[in-house]
C-alpha cells in the first residue's frame, strides 16, 4: 500500500517535471485589438482557418468600439506596455506613431503578397519617410449616395461628378417635409471624426485648408465661411431636424428607412444599404462622386483600418504573419466564398476591382475605385500645407481642437450662433491649441 | 475598558494597516495628479516634456469655455437636485398610503436608477426625444404641432430631464424610507390638534425629512459633479458649449489629445470646485443635523 502510494507520488512528480519544457511545444499567443464592425467580425470568424494552418500561433481577440479602441491602443503604444501584438489604426495614427518610433516597419513582405496591388494612396498615408508601417485591411473614401427613384419621379439626373450647386438645387427640388422626405442628410454630430471628417473635405473642395505653411489656423478665412455657410443653409432648409445629433450611424438609418433623398458619407455605407434585412431602399440607391466646388483636391476623404505592430509587441513575427494573411488576395476570396462578393473588404486592393464577380455584386464598386485612386493624403488642399491628411490634420493636438471646432459648427447648425461667430470661436480654439502644443509662438 | 498605556498603543497598532492603506489609496493618486498638473506631459508628444509651471492651469481657465462650463455644472446640479428632492418628497408622501398595486408601482419607480447612464441617455435621445423617430414627436404630430428638436433647441433642459429621471428613484428611496420612521403618535397628535394636510406636510413631514434630504443632496452632488456619460452620448458638449460641464471640458481639452498635464490640472480644478460646493452645502444643511433626532 505504502510503496504503491510512494511509487505513484514519484511518477506524478517526474511527470510534472517532464511535461513543462519552455518554448518549443507551446503556441505563441498574439493579442489583436480590433474595431467591432462587420468586416472585422467576419475576420475573427475566418481566423480559425489561420490557426488551423499555423498550429503554433494562437489568436487572442480584443474587439471594441472605435473610440474605445483608439483610446486603448494609443495608451498602450505610447507607454510601450506591449499589451497588444497587432493593432488596428489608420492614416491618422500611423505617421504619428511611426515618427515617435513606436511601430515596427513592415518589411520582409513576400513578392507573392503583391504589395503594388494595394492602393498607393493608402500606402502613402500609412508611411513615414518612405517606409511602410501598416497594412490596410479595408479602405474607404466618401461619395454621394442618392435615391434614383425620387430623382426619376422629378425628372432629375445626377451627373457622375456633381457640383455643390447641383446638390443644392436637387435638395431644394426633392424636399417634401409633409411627406417626411428631406432633400439631403449630412453629419452634424460634433467630433473630429464625425462632422469634421465631412466638413474638412467640404472646406478642401471650396479651396480652403486648416493651416497655412506657418501653422497659422485658417478657420476664419473666406473659403471656410463659404463652405460652412453652404453646409448650414443646406441643412437648415433641406435637412432633417435634430441634425446635430446625427453621425454616420444615424444618417445610415435615416437614408435606409427612406427619409432622405441624398447622403454624402463613407463608401463603407453602401454595403449595409444593399442588405434587404436592414434597408428599405436596397433596390433604389445609386452613387456619384462626392460633390466639388472650386477644386477636386481633397473633396473626398481617405481612410483604411490597417494592421500595425507596436515596437513593444511580444510576438512580432507571428503578428506580421497574421497581418499578411488577413490582407492577402486569398483572404478576399475566402470572404467571397463565405458571405458573398458584396461583403469582401472593400477599397484596399486593385485586384478586387478587376474581378468581374465583385463588380457585378457591388454596384458601388466603380465610384469607390475612382474615389480611392484620386484621394491624395499628401496633398489634401489646392493650397500648399504643412500637414498630411484629407479629413484630419496629422498632428496629435488635432483630436482636441478638431472636436472643439466641430462643436462650434454644430452650434451654428442648431441656430444657436451665426456661422461667423462659430468660425471665430473655432479659430480662437485652434490658435490656443497650437500655441499650447508649441507650433505657434 | 481602555486606558492609556499598553491597551491604547495596541489599539493604534491594530488599526494602523487599515488607516495606512486608506491614506495611501487617497494620497498617492492625489499627489500624482497634482504633480502631473505642473508638467508638460502629452502621451503623443514625447519630445515636449518638462516642467510647465502654471501653463496647464492658464490654458484651462483662459479657455473661453471655462466659465460657461462652470456655470453649466452648477445649473445642472442645482436643477437636478431641486427636481429630484422636491418630486422625491412628494412621491414619498404619496406612496405612504396604501393603494392597489403599490409594490409594483414602487418597483417601476425605482427601476430607472439601475439602467446604465449611457443606455438611458440613448433611449431618451433616439426613442423619446428624437424629432423624427421619437415618441414625443409622434405625440406632437398627432396634436398637429411641429416637433421640437430637443437637443438642438433646449439642450440643457433635455439633459436635466434625463438626469432627473435617472436620479429620482434614488431620492425617492431614501426619503420614503426615512418617512417610515415618522412617529405615529406625532401624526395622531397633529390630527387631534386639527392640522390640515398642508400644515402637516410643511411643519411635520419636511422637518422630519431634513436629515434624509441632506444625505440625498450630498450624495447626488458628488455624483452630479462628474456627469459625463449622458453628455457624451447625447450632445457631445451641446451645440457650442451649451451643455459642456467641467468634466466634459477636461475631456475635450485634455483627454481627447491624451494630454495628461491638462487633464490633471482640470482634475485639480474640479476637486477645488467640489470642496467649495460641499462647504456651502454642509453649512446650509448643518442646521438640520445639529440637535436632530
């Protein structure tokens, strides 16, 4: 009895000692921080195939809403805490983080990946001093979405490249408030990534810019006044009530439930509009390029949620392997086989747009392609500027004063102040912020 | 029986761990916040670090939105306190008498307190107050009136409505419980003396509730000073700065650009404001506490 017990004890101890050699048999775990939108959720679902093909890599997902993601990723990367191996970020964060030396350069990309297939405009926005620091997962620009049935009923035709004056005339003709149809809906919710994303492109197309070459804010310039007056007049006369609470999601709902005749917003909004379960206008929507006023420079924005690897990541090779897998041509085909061509990651690779099946499944493809290829984050305005970024200014302080300017303009939209007062307040806020940040003396 | 000497020292020694832990818990974050408020510390700008003297404070109170934010904070707190305590008292008196379905009604009355602030704010914004989809818009349309854009035209009022709806259950609960301890003999004595309901309310009920009211006011003030979630999800600081309170101002100027220095300075300013408010509140309510029951 006793000897059996002690034999069992020794065997158990020996077993424990033998069963834990460090490294070789254990899988490397990589932690991925992602946004909770449909494309990422699909990626998470299909990533089990990657794990099956790479048994020594285990994926841990942290999927949160965009604002939370930005906060957590920025805090993690800037303090070098190494909590994440792979993060999602965009053209705003990548150059700033790369400049501070916080990201690993994306080199060692195999020829089979075909990096040239990825849109040049996206790669430019994710690079610093010519080196690439992130791989785009999907890209988006902005465009005009409209109800072709309402246009046909009034005998109106939308040109492929409308002007802002065209849009105003169409909105006036199509607004029928008693029937609950508003000529146009645009973002009004204050925020640097909300209303200011659209308004920056509007200011660009009216010939304006955020800063001159000496970093002096230009918010009280004539171009800003023209752009913002156009926006406020249009929305107050032909837009839905409560516009200052409407961001991307609210406008998508308004348009999908048939209450708006036109909507200028992300090309990513086109996908949900085709989903018959969510949208009442699936067979009535058509697309045109974002309207221009004085110039087409910066008239539509550029953004891509992209994979980046923090310098402090614990398993950078495994992370790069997954990033290359998830942004490859093979992955696009995998999504097409799983949920159909209309739902593949849009706007990142030219080869997607050469595919006949995709063009047939996604009527918004040609307008998206044109927008992606003509958006240039390195030249956002027709004037020379010291910053990069079309719908944002690529400096850290922008997140703060950008939102403050957005708040003032929302105040003008709500009728609480005039456009001139709002622009003056915005100019003061930006000037103070730039002095605080050390750009202005 | 504890005397000076050995038993006294033992008492202090045994209490020491808890006291030390609590002191560190409070002092370390406070000291760090004060330290950071005098530093130039932006997470995204590692080159610009160093001692900033009073720059962060100057940036904050030189902001044109600072005084409006202060005013909005006080207006918000005052309105919500007035509504919740006033309505809470009336409801407590109402629920005192038995009526059919009282327990179910009390449950429904208390329920809003347990809904998450962001959820309540979104429900009010998108389902009740929305000028296109909301219930109020529907009611207005049925009456033939034009719907009101609540958050655009009356942002502060809308916020006060949401916050009062959230905090009324709390005030009601505490006041209702306190009302139960009203002496039955006092009630009978008042009835015998011929007091009418209004006199009974003002001369007996309200003085009895003063202590409970002061508790409600103190706790609600502490939480209402740092209201953020409702503002963030509905108005993002309101058209212009109509609903920016101090907490939201600190967020928009500091936290959004990951500037620890500015955010810390804002935190210290908020601590100062809270202490000033607490000082006045305690003075006003202290009369009811001293020589109480």
